């Protein structure tokens, strides 16, 4: 099958979505499909650039910059992005290419015009991978009111939903957001689990043995440090445990809150906490081999369900988790049912601290906990299954 995959993240970016899309693209090739990845690029000095990476045809199309800029500029750039990509696709060697299916990854919610063009000219089915219920989560977080901005973004999101023949959502709990959409005949709604391929195991640039946390049992957080993660309570936990010389906290990554959190930890005098910039994804296994447990954090104001990519990386490496998530999130039941960690749904520091103590004891006594983590990853989050599921939906 000839598939077009549209996204705004891919290596050399190091975000979890970039790694996921790289792994999915490689798996489509392994399963015998022809894949073209369409990406926006603000660094091109020409309309397009075509390259081949691991058998994947990658077409980078010049478009406005949408990363690491202010909200207003980013919104305007995202509106222009798919229009610029569509215009520059028409100038590329693939202008007359026809695909058997088009897949796109959200976020961003703005890919609709390009998807519409490909779907129309190729007369093919369209599969939307939804990993972010925006703008709903922004309203839940108090970052946006249900005013003009919300209604604009919601209209954009609804437009991309209308283009999809199939929507793959993260968990069953998110089905309520698509109930009305699903009522129209010919539309399919399904759970598409997050996925990861096996990374290369490179030596990590972060070596705990060379730091003040050497010899401690480490809780590690690796990934985006943004508003949606609600990481302040993790710093509160570190402060509560600062007198324990056997426990430490390691934060690795970037994000809108990273600088503030690091400064806060310094202001509190947290000698049990270290921050590092993001690392290459292939260094993650070696990083985790130095740690005792992974941290999953989602702001308690969330109402949607989310299984973060970092949770998959923890499971893949056999690392049990300490989670602080919004009440009722599907991931809480998953963690408890599979016995791969401890989870707090109250956002209360005393409960989280108690669960941290429980988990540390379990790590010492439960010899099977790492095996359960790896088994959960292999049975639920395989990139092989994800690629097969998407391809099957496009072929129907």
C-alpha cells in the first residue's frame, strides 16, 4: 500500500512524538508498504527537499516556523502551515503522486487543508491519529475560556475530524469526545495504543555515578516539562523527602516549565534533585538502567485520558512508575491492574509521598515487577500492531 503520513515532528527532533513517528514510519516499510512522510520545515531556502531515511521517503516542505515562538505568532503560523505545504507539494517531484491512504498525527490540529487536498486527488481513505484533545484540555487547565479563541480552535479541530474516515484515539475513555462524530455512517472510531520500537542502546551522556546523587534510588522524569504535566507536586515530593540520603530525583528534558522548575528547585535548596537537558532517544535505556522508578505526571485539572509516551519508555525498560494523574484517567486502572507501579489520583502530597514509600519497598521485594513492565509493553504497545491496525483501517 502507498501511504502518505503527515506530521510536524520527526528526527532530528527529540520529542516523544518525533520518536513515535520515526518508529511508525520504519515499521510501515518493514511491513512492505511504500511510505511518504510529509513534514513542514522552516529552515529550507527552497520550496521542498526530498530525502530517503531507512527506506522512508521524506519530503520536507517549506512552511512558517511554529515551534518555540509566542502563542499569537504560533497560531498564525499554524494556520499558514498546511497551505504552504500544499503549495510547495505542488512544486515538488511528488506533485502528481497518488496515495492509497493518508494518515496524519494530531497535534497539530491544523493539517486539515493538506489532508483534504490529498484525500480528494487520491480518492483515498484518511486515518487520524489523535494524541491530544485540543482545545478541550486547555479549557480544563484554565489556560483558555470558552470564548472566541476556544471556538476558533474547536472549529479547526472539528474540521480535521470531519475529514477522517477513521480516528484512532489513545484510550477508551476519550470516546465521549467523538460520540457525535461517530454517529455519521461510514466513520470508524477505535483505540490505537501508543507505540514504540526498540531503541538503540547508546551510552547516556548523563552518568549518575558522576553526580551528587550517586548511590541513591532515583525517581526519573524524562520528557516534556510543560504546563500540562503539573510537575510542581513532584518538586513538593522531593522537598518532603530531602532528608533521605537514599532517594533522589532526576529530571531530563525541556519544555515551557523547565527553567522555572529548575530555578524553584534551587530556591528550595533541594540537594536531592538534578536537572539535565533533553538527550538523544537512543540514550534513554542507559539512563533508565541507572534509575529505580519512572515518574508519570499529568495536571489534575485534565479531564481527558492520556497514556504519555514516557510511560511506554519506562515499561520498555522494565522501570515501574510513580504516577500523579487526573482522577479517572484510564492509565490509573492500567497501572493498578498490571501491577507496574503506584498511582495517585487525588493530587495530595501526603498520599503521593506514601505511595512513593510503598513503591520503593516493592522495588526491593518484588522480583517480578520489572518483568511485568516489559510484558505490558510487548503486549500492549507494539509498533508492529499499530502499523498493522492503521493499514487495515485504510484498506477497508
